[in-house]
C-alpha cells in the first residue's frame, strides 16, 4: 500500500491535503506466484500471451491448467490457504527445494531467494523491484531464451522417457 499526498485548496480556497491510498492493481498482484516466480517475466505471459499470471482466476487463460499440474500451488494455496510458500512454517520444504533445483526448469532457480526477499520487503515492493529488473531488455531476452530451452528440454526428456518405457 502506498500513500499519496496532494496539497491544494478546497472549494472555498482554503489549504487542504488530500490523501490517496494506492494499492497494486489486480493485474500486478497476479504476477507474484506463490512459489516465488515472477510471472511478469514468464514466456507464457510475455510471448505466448496464454497466461495472465499465477493469481489469475479468469478461467480463460492457461492459469487453471498450470494450477492443476502444480504441486506447489496445490500445497500452498489450495491445502494451506497461503499466498506464498514463505508464509509456511515448513519454508523451504523439500517440494520447493526440488522445484528450485530441477535440472529441466533452470529458470526456477531464484524462487527461494525471491520468496525470502518478498517476505522481507513485502509483495508490493518486491513486484516493483521485479518490474524494474525486467525492464532490462537484454536480460529479459536471455531469460526468455532460457525458458524456451527448458521447454525444449522437457519435450525431449518426455520423448526419451516414453521411448525408454515402451522399448521394454
């Protein structure tokens, strides 16, 4: 939450101070995933435009499908009713650690530190930091390239796994 002060005059010409309370827009708030990923730098959000962020409940984007497949979302949000894994007494749990260090999804590596930072400064400030970080187009392009590599690696490993099981 941010307070904005506007100094001016009221309708009688007397000095006045108006205070506005500014909260994150719903769109920005949806970009803070419970696992610690920043959805604003996600290939599904930026390139494919198939997802509005992990916090979206529109029912029209890929978010629902992501939630069905995501054990972290199920554990954190559905079972424990939390907004972020860092709110959990078991943070960081084995599930989150495996998610963070999964060799297929290398772009998950910052999630634990992201969650620690969010817990320290609050989600609103963290989202502003993330937005600023990802304004660097060179860095963002490299990050999106890494996500595409991870997708390709997942497809390749899925095909190899199918071949392995069906050969026997």
